[in-house]
């Protein structure tokens, strides 16, 4: 094991740099006295050389997909082809203003239109809005649509039902849309149909599900689930964050869902950018199409235009038209893959996941037997007796040159280790990871407690961080005074 | 899927003979392939295809553009682009594992630090999707802090922002009530404002500049009038290099748009929703925040903190549903701020004001045109009135290579445009505007 | 000290990857049997994900200017503004074919024309050819011009004279052009006028000099040197590698030189690319202009064209028109700097060098007193008694996060440490470097002998490398068999 | 220069009061400022200025181009661009300090390894400036190894290469003697070749394809005829995926152009001069070579080796004056080769041959046009003859959006063009060529 992350002595930007430039222009020629800012903001001014060095050295202390295996469960950290980024940075893509008249942005509108269509095909939905800026934003949009739909029918439904395996954004989004959350416990890792039947009622606005679920298990009862929810008058919401597992095999439409969001930054291969931007298009079945946000991109003969004319639209969910810079990358990706390629993506993703599971379950408990789709969840519970927590395993994997998996989610697995290899990784990478993981779980507890030793820092005092909130350099100066 | 040696070995390890066995858990009735999509293309064909479509666009470097209204074509320095392209930033995710993500974490923390200085706020979070959604979140946050059901907003708020805000307010049932503006100055009508300030109001939004491009001069008054109700300030980030920042007049929450600070307009996304607040409100705030701490060896280090506010821990009780945010645009903006420095931002803001005044004069010098229409002070944008319908004007001006401004979606303003300049606006372009205007109105 | 370079376990590309793609197309439809290659070349085929990971992780094990201070003497490792790279990669720059008709490349020709003019202004020469692909190539071109010039006058001059401080390329280039080399010893670090006078004769084709010389000392006798050489009928050749030290203060033309090459990749700020590409334009005085390589870029009214009509031209020195990709970067740089900016570059470069010298000479011998220009040469000779060699100092600096200076050059300084800070470095960087260097020379010999410990590898067995020549994977396989 | 705090402190440390004191060593009579240059421009202005000038260019993605003749517009994959843009490679220098430069060194070594396989040679150096200068160096190297003063070269050599070669041969006084080609096949006239093979010949150049685009089929024969004289092979690098490589027929030295393997044409530079030789000649070879070794802990590691051949050590006795080379293009080419693999190169080579045949047929189908003119086998290029002067043809075809080929600077070939295809050539473009030709010749 020879991996070691770079470590540079990068100073805090405020400690190393200041702004000495003297530049005295009278402002009161332009502004009334009482709104003038007397002193310029205290922001350091770096010459380009220092700027680039600062950020370059910092970047080397950050792990990205391009640096290695990043099996963060639920996040689909696949490799993203460089051509996508290049297309997004063309002047014809980046230097387009959202207020330009439609006649000047026919290219952009064409791509958006085609992407709406493509995503509708892929999801089996009737219509797709590209406006939501991330998955959670798509969920929120979907919940607003559900709300508008029920209200339009004069129904007062105030509950959203979801399984305990669901991602945190699901309950949070539904709550933001004003719903009460009913969480139903899973049975054998999947939706308990009885519990579901008991939970739904005339108060149920929607049931939210991701399929495969966050354990990576395909909910084979999808059709039955749909029946139960629909029978109660609820809508079915599909969280598309796990779409990497089903393309070309089934679709939310086919499974009976009414509303879908996709995470373009996951399945459709746009870089995660350290946490964003993403894009969370929402697709709906025919009866809900009129509720989608405006504008939609429409086509009239050869002309594309922004269509604001949706009578029951919920209105807008984003100041402009969503994250175009992400959309064009996803468009490039879909073109490059095609229908055949997307299917192969799914196949490879699922093969990788199951292969890795078959290796991992030799030395770590993987609760719930059987096939997985794109990811699986192991449990570190048995390691507890050795004094090892899942957190320790994760940290120690860093020393082996891997980004750790997602941990402690989903909540229903004790000491969860959630592993999503994605389709872009080779067998040799999976083997190397499995080897490393096996070595780690067999290492003495002290070694794991000590980990990581090869990252640019050792383990952090995270409790301190929350206790002494040092959220800015100003705070830091204050803190040091004490 | 073609089976290569590795794939076969992997299937064998699973005691499988074909890939389809991997999908035996999907019941036959709900299976379906992908229809309606062509087969995959080579990279070269993808490139040709997309380049050809994008040629139909007229990018802003090929026009003289005076568009603003929430997105701005300020110059993006090469170094900023190059920094954002560093794949260690670009291809990483939310820094859930701080030890191996110090690079990004430090950048995000430095973004917070610099943005605190620019806005004068005590806390800045690590981004909302954009200004509009940030505003929506701000209303929810204010409602959590304050008492009451009503949020006061200016009559001048733009329709898209209002619509987004309404959507965010739908859940908790927040009522939006508008206060009027002065038709002469374009500023908030404080008398009307006070009249709307009932007990059931938990807070109010002050937009400065507002959607007429006018800077409000009554912030202190509004703050005072509000008492302990929540003041949400919506500001133009660049303007804060010369205009008193919201921290200065006691705003509780600030929202703003950061796109213009190092990011291309990108047809309106990704944007950068800036959000900040007083420290006492921080536990009510949505979004990620990065804290400074140490590692066990005492090294300065950074990590996400106050995660108990967030959805992955608090689920339906979280302060927001936000998960993916606009992290990469904060990286760009951090680089942009540090390359500009306080002095550079000020230079740029002053240049912008200067050009804005010159452009207004140039427009006013054309027969039957007025700019600015309102007497309140402007930053980079102002409303101009023309003798013909703005839709018609735009159409004609565009033929002359000038995009003259954004249509006003406000009553009685069919002949007006919101006209913006940026640090890219040159004297030549101002001349071109006036000339085209004369041409078109001939 | 916490610096540490990244270390990734990057396998040899041949060990980790192969090419399994089966692709059987008959070739004998296209080619006669006896020239057909039966087996495809044994080159591994990586998918984009593996490719990018391979190169990204390798890149992190490489030190560049953007990673930190790179005071490699004589090499001018300044920071290069990113805009230059961006301009060079525009389709209108990169996707231009050298055989396109002049009418289609007016933009390129205009820039080349203007650059010829700019460089002529800056050097004080009459005309400039952009064709040479590097400094040494420029020297060779210059020597060919000198040769053609003397031959055109019916003179048989077969010697080139140069000082012992000269860069290795100078004698090598002159020798390649067929000259015998006369090396004259320096006196007090500068040209010994007596030795020069004694060396030049009717056999002298040229005297080659860089001013400031490689010690960083300005040859104040430049005018006298010119007189001596010219009186002997020789030409004066200026090696422009140290041009960073004189712009706006003097020029080769002013100093009496007849031929000049510039290293655009040094003074004119184009990235060094791991050793290249560079560009080495050659400027000459009026009487030599007709000997320049063809084509020159010329202008006729508003039209630019490749001018092949130089009667006494030496012909071509490059298959096409030189390294355009470098030229456009230098053009962008000159535009950005302007005449005022270039002068400031010189001032800052010289200030930095002297400031750093003033700090370094407090703890290391810096032979020859007085001012330096852009660089200076310290000597590690005194450390020998402690068992420390200059090499050790260099290696130990790596541990402090710095790229080492040039060492063992120029040859006339014992245990030379040649330091060129360049103008793009801040005082704080210079101070940090001086601090580190001081610490290093005071460290125990064992520590230095052990260095580096923070690079991705420790010191190499370089002798082995020359003994067992393993220059390819094929060699490696053979070697391992033994 | 404006003095800031740092500058003043630095001057003070030097006991100086002004910057001009730093230049007191430059005697007054030889001082001079820079004249004739404008003052500096902002980055934004530099960009606008250059973009505007470059708009006068017609880049190859806006034309159907059939240009070759030593530079080729093969497709450059995005990933290759992105790798070359890694600043750790881009902004580093020659890896004189191997410990801190392992990344680049390994890439360069892998370039050597892959290029050895492609060419079949035992050693590949780390680049010459381009094919032409590589050829010049090859002649010098061959002269160092062999005995005699004469280097045989084909009559078909292109003028630029010949001119460069002559310049390299001037120093040691190497005489270049040409052997004829067969006007029917376009190949070397072996009878003539043998007749020129005197005792004073130290070696010969075989170009395959030669500048007529024709592949030589007599390499083995030439090798045999030469005996222990030096055979220098000049080849098309991509062709070696399908054509027997020089290592196979016993070339002592190989030169080639690598630009087409991952680099844009860039108006002809930077190119990538590929050079290789038999191992027994390696100490006579110019240029850098990287060797594999270990560090003191036994780790595999890389360093430059055989530096005693080089100018910085051997000075006037060096095997060459080369110092800066084309390292970054070898990085691009290494990435390109590894992304293609042997199979990908072969696909691409076969595609190219196929399109080349189709294009020749399409041209021949036009009245009074012949392609290929010579009967010897082609790879990607061939000579075509037209009923009008090639200068005129080019001018007219260009107006139809087609650059039809490169003029032949060979006697009696005023009506001929060297026509090339690449992996970017599509069926559409071939049709367009034929159509334009018909149009123009109407
Ligand atoms: C299952 C699931 N749903 C929803 C989301 C939220 O998506 P986003 O981060 O784009 O808001 C995620 C993201 O991690 C997820 O994994
Ligand atoms: C003084 C001097 N002359 C000439 C050269 C050769 O220049 P190039 O490497 O561009 O061939 C160098 C390069 O290091 C140099 O420092």
C-alpha cells in the first residue's frame, strides 16, 4: 500500500494575502450618501499566479472520480466523459443569456426540446420539465404537482407515505410542500404491502418510492404497490436517483408511477462538482402534464419556443429555465450512449454491483439475500465486538486509496456500508477494492481507529466544529482572540 | 451487451450464464426496453451534432447585449475557468469524508468568508440553487423564526421570482402581501409598507436594486419599522462593492445571485443562490455550512457542520430538502472574488455604474426616449421608455446587432425595457445602442 | 514542514491493461501482402475512464509551476497566464492546417506578421523569423545564417568563439553548423576582453554570448565586445534565453549584436510542457535579413502572405512554419503586457533575483560580488566539508515543497546552485524559499543524504538506469526474465 | 513600475532607493527602452482582439478539407485534450529532478514503449521538433555511425523536408544524392538506387509512403542492397497499424511525424518528431531518453538516462544541440495511443484506407480526372490529376467549401494535387468533393 494524498501547506487565503491596491474614485457622484459603502469589502486580492497556485494545490488535496474509485452509494459517482464538459463550455452554450429572444436561442431550445422528449421516452412518462435544479428540487416540484392535481379535483389530501428506506430528501421535500409524512417500515428490505395498504387512505396524496430501493433491491411488487396506492386515490412518485439500475429493463411508466424525477448528475453522467450543480427533471403521466412548471419548450413547425401557456401550471420553481449547463452534458451523454448504450450501462452497473457484493459478502455481512441492482448495503455490525465501527472502516479505506462508500444510510441497516460501484469501473478496480476492504476488516482495531493516515489531514474534531462555529475568517479571528 | 473476458468471469463468480439473469427480479409484466432513442454515436459524431445545433444560437460574444434582469454577462477570467476545470473539484461530490476532501472544503470555507465580507453578514451558506429559490427558502426560514403567516414583498418583484416564492410558500401556507412603490422614484412606498405591517406579518422582503433597477434608500427605515420581525434583503452581489451591504442595515437574512461573479450566464443555469443570515439564526438556515476545526494532530482542517439541520439526518424536520447544491459555482465565485479583491470588485462596480449612466444619457438623447424612467438611484440597470412597444423594439434592434434589454412584465410598461450594462460594456457598444435606436425609430 | 507529494500506485500501463478488442477486417483488399502488418501493434487499449485515471494520478506526481515555486535557473519558470492557453486552443488557432491557402489563414498570418514586428522592436533587430522550434534550434538557424553570410562574401570562417559560461546548446549548435568551437575562460565571471581579443581572428565566424550571462551578471563591456568581434570580421550572436532580464532596459540591437534568438517559452511566457514545445525566433540586423529562412510572413496592402522570395535565404529549418501554438501564446502575452508591462517584468524579475540573492548570500557563498540580473548562482562548495553536495541540497528542497534550482551549471562555479526566481513570484514566496534553503544547509548531512522523503519516490538508482537500459516495456519484460 | 509595500521592503533590503539602481550595471550608451509597442491590455481586451483576428481564419471544422502532406486533421478526443491540459504536465519542465517528476517521466516512458511497438524499433527517443528536423538529425546520426559522405535520398522527397535536411547536412558536409522513382508505380527505382550506391554512401532514406502518397514495396530489397550501410526509414505513423513497421525490415533509424496521433494541426506546429533506432545505435542518437530503474527503496521509478550524449553535458561533442523538445505532444500522443489501443489504431487506419479508395474512385468518376495517378499502393494519400492547373482548381474548389489537396512542388505536376483523407472524412464529404469538382470543371 503506497497511496498517499498530496499535502500542501496552503495558508488560509486571508492569512497569506490582502488587498493593497489603492484606487480612489468618488462614489457619491453615482450614489446618495446614505447607501454608499465607505470601505471596500475586505477581500484579499491575489495575482493570477498566486490564485492558481492556491487553488491548484488545494485541488490536489481533494479526491475526485478522476483520481480513483468513488463507490459512494446512492450517488452514482461514475466517470463522466470529457466531451460532455467540452460541449457545455462552447460559447454557443455558456454565453447564452436566459432573456435572449427565442429566435436567438434556437439551438438551446432544440436541445432542451429533444432532451424533454428523450427523457420522456426513457422514463415512460408523457411530458418532462427540465426546470428543477437537482433531485430534491424535482421531488419538491413533483409534490407541488401532486398537490395542484388533488386540489384541482377538490380533494384535500394531506399525507405523503414513504418507506423507511427512502432517501432523506423524500420526506423533506414532501414536508416542504406541506405534507405530513407517514413512514412505513420495510419488510425483508422491501415495501411491506400490508403496511402500505394500512397506511394509505383518502388522506394520501402520494407514495414516494425509489425502485430499486436504497438497499439496491428491486421492489418486485411494484405493480401491486401501484394498485394499492392508486386505489386509495394517491399518486405514485418515483425517485429516479437509482435510475442507473433499470434503464432498458423497465421504466417508471411501466411500473405504474405518475411522477418521476431524474438525477441527471447521476445516471446521465454529469460531474458532481463537489456537491452540485445537478439537474432534476420531472416527468409526469398525461393527466398531470398540464400542471408542469412553465415554461415548457415547445415546437411549432421548425421553430422552438418557450411555452408559458399551460393553464394549470404550478408556475415556476426556478428563476430561469433550470441548469442548462447540466442539461447539455446529459444530452451529449444520451446521444453518445443511445438506447443500446443506456441499456448496457444498466447491465454493467448491475453486474458490477452484484459481482462486488459476491466478493464482499465473503467477509462482511450483507443483510437480505438475493440479487441487487446498482448498489448493495453491507453491515459493519459484527465488527462492533472488535471495537470497530463502520466509520473506522470508511476512514481506513482512504488509506488504501479509495473514496469510502456511503455510511450509516439507509437507516434500517445497522452500521450500514452502502456501496455503488457504477458501470464505469473495471473488474480489476472492483477486485482491488474488495481486497482492500477485506484487508481492512481484518486489521487490528487500533489501526482503523488511527485511520486515515495518508490523507492530507488525520481525523477531525467534528464536534468542536459544531461547538465553536467558525464559519468564516471573521469568526476565526474572533475565535483566536479568545 | 457484448461479453468480454472480465464480464464472463464476473458472471461465473455469480453462477450466472447470462446478463439477463441479473434482471430476473423484474417481473415480466413490468419489463420494458427503451424505445424512441437512436443508437449510440461516436464522440466525433456527438461533437459534430451538437456543434451544428448550437450554431443556431447567437452567443453573447457575437452581439452587443444589454440584458440583465438577474443574469449578467460579466467577464469570466481565464484563470477562473481553469480552476473550475480542475478535475479534483469537478468530479468530486459533497465532502462527506472531510479528510480526503480538504481542498474543496477549504475553498468552500473561503467562499463563505469572502461572501460574509461582501454582504456584511455573519454567516453565508454553501449555496442555494439560485436567487429565486434562495428567496423561497428565505421566506420559509423567516417564517420559522418569526411569528405570523404573512410575508411582505414589494409590488415590483419580478414575476418569475414571485412565482417561485409562491411555490415555496404553498406548503406552510404563508401569505404574500405586496407593498406599493412610488411611481416617481421607483422605490418602496414606506407609507403603504407601514400600512401593511399587521401583527400577522413575520417578515418582509426588501429588494435593492428592485426589479426596476432602483436602489432602495429606505433600508434603515424599513429595518426600524419592522422591529423584531425578520428583514430579508435581496441584493445585487456586485453592487455591494459600493452599496451599503445588508449586514450594515441589520438584515436578518440576505439572498442574492452570484452567477455574475465568475460564471457564464449559461441560459440561466447553473446560477449561484447566495444566502446568509445573522449567526443567531444559523440553526434555522437551510443549506450546507463549512466549519473550521482541527484534526487530531492539531492541524487546521475543515468539515461540514450543523448537519443536523439537513435532510439526510433530520428528514422531514430538516430546515430544507436541499441536497445537491451549486458547489462548483461557489468554487468559481471564490476564485473570482480572490482574483478581484475588494478593490477589483469596487473598480468593476464603479465602471458598471459609469457605463450605466452613460448609456442612460445616450438613450435619452434619442428623440422620444427616456432613461432612466425612475428617479431613484441605479446600479447597473435602469428602466428606459421608448416610443414603440418593447417587443417591436427588441425585434428591430436585434436586427441591428443590439439586444436592447429585457421586457418589463409590469402593467403599463409595454413600452419600457430593463436595460443593463456590465464590465464588458464598451463605449463602442453604447454608441452602437444609440445609433441602432435612432435607426429603428426613424 | 508538511509538504508531501501525492503518491498513487499507478501500474505500468502495459501491466494493467491490454487490448482485447477483436476486430477482423481483411487488409489485403487494400495492401499488397509483402507490406502488410500481420499483427496489430501491441498497444493497450484503455477505456476513457481508465485513461483519465491513469494520467490524472500520474499528473499529481509531477511538479509544475502551478504547483509551486520552480526556481530552475536559466529556464525562466514563470507563471504563464491561462488566457494564453485559451487563445491557442480556439478552433481558429488549433484547427488550422499548414497547407491551407493564405487566403484562409489571414488571421494566423496577421498574428505572425505582427509578432515578427513586435519581436524586431523588442530586440532591436531588423527582421525576425518565427520558424525555429526552440532556443537551440534558433541558435542553429543563426549559425547557418552566419555561415551563409560569410560564404556569400567569399569568406571561409570556421570557428565560433564563446565564453565558458555559455549554455551547452551554444557550442552544440555551432558545432552542428560545422564550426570549431573556441571556448574562452571568463574573468570575474564575465568575458575576459583580452582572452576574447586573443581568440578572435579571420577564422572567427561568430562570437556567441548571452547577456546577462548564465551567472546572471550583466556583461557591461558589451559594446567593447562587439567592437572586438566586429573588428575581426565576426558576427555577434545573442542567446536570448536571459531576455527576461533586459527588456525595456537595453536590447541586443543596442548592444551591437547581429543575430538574436529568443526563447518564447521563457521570457514570453508559454508553458514549458514538460520540456517542450518551445519556440526560438531568430532576429537579425539588416545585412543578414536576406539570409533568413523562408517563408517569412509579409504584407501587401491588407493582405498577408507567406513570402518565399528571399534570394539568399538559407531555406527551411522546420517542416512547416514553426510552433504556431507557442507563437500565439507569446503574442497574447505581449499584447497583455505591452511595452510598459514588459519593462515591469524585467524590473520585477531583477528585483526578485537580487532580493533573493541578498537573502541567500547570508548563508551560502555567492561567487562574484555585485548586482545580478534575473538570476544568480550560489556555490555549495563550502558544504563539501560537511559531506554535503549541491545535489543533496537540491533533493532536500523537494521535501520543503520547492522545485530545486538548476545545479552544476554553469560549470565555472564549483557546486553551482543556479537560482532564477522570475517576476511572477511574490516576496513571501521568496522569503519562504530562502528560509527553507537556510534550514536545509544547516541540517545534518544524513538528513540531506536521505532526501527526498516526501516525493512520490526516494532517490533513484540512476547509474543502474544507464547500465541496464530499460527504455521500453519490451526491455522491461526482457530484463525481468534475466 | 509602481512600488508597493513588498517592493519597497525588497529594495530596502538591497539598500536601494529606486528600481533604476538595479540596472546601474548597464552602461548609459547601450540603454534603450522598448519602442513601437502599445501599452498593456486587459485580459478581456486581449481576448477580444485575438478572437477578432482569428475570425479571419477558416478553421478546418468549417470546411471539407483534404489536406495532408505531413499534417493531418485526425480527430482529437476530448479526453486527450483534457489530459494535456493537466497543469502539472503543462507547466513543468524537463524532468531534471526525477523524484518530483515521476508522473511525467512515466508518461514519457510509456510513450517510448508504445511507440516502440508501433514502429517495431528497439528504442524511441523523447521527440524531435518534427519529421523534417528529425530527418536532419537522422542523417547526422547515420553519418556518425556509417562511413562515407553521401546520403541517398529519394527524388520524390518534398521540398521543405529536403531543404531542412540540406541545412542539417551543411555542417558535416554530407552530400545528398537522389535516386529516381518509377513514373508508373511512383515507387523507388531500385536499379537507379543501386547505381548510386557507391562506397562513399553511408546510408539511405526510404520514405514510405513517399511524397506521392505511395507505399514502397521494396524495403526488404533496399535493406539487403544497403548491406551494413544505414537504412533510415521515414514513415507515416498511423499507417504502421496496418503496414509492416520499419523494425520489421531492419531499418537502423526511423523518423516519423506524430502530430496526427492526438494533436491538432496548429498551422504546422507544434508537431511531434518521432525518432527511433536499433539499440546498438542508441549512444549515437540525439534527444532525450527515459529509462526505468528503482529508487533506493526498490520502487519502480523513471529518470532521464544516457544524458552524456546531450548538450548540457557534452557541449560541442553532443549528439545534437536539442534541449527543449516537443514533450507535451508526446504526452498527448501517449494518451491517444492508449485510448486507441492497437485495435483502435488499426480500425482507424483501415477506415482511412477505405475512404481514400472511395475518394479516388469518386475523383476518377469525374471527366478528365485521374486518381490515383500512380499504381503503387497508397495509405491515406494519393496524387490526383485534373484537367486544369492545381492552383486554379484549389481557388475554385475552396469557393465550394472544399480544400481539395496540396499542390505538388514537383516538375510536370502542375495539374496534380496530393489528396488526403483522415478518420474525420465522411461519405458526405467525399460526395461533396466530387460534386464540387464537377461544378468547377463544368
Ligand atoms: C435516492 C436519492 N434521492 C434523492 C436524492 C437527491 O438528489 P439531489 O442531491 O440531486 O437533490 C439523492 C441524492 O443523493 C438520492 O440518492
Ligand atoms: C542560456 C540558454 N540558452 C539556450 C537554451 C536552449 O533553449 P531551448 O531549450 O529552447 O532549446 C537554454 C535553455 O535552457 C538556455 O538556458
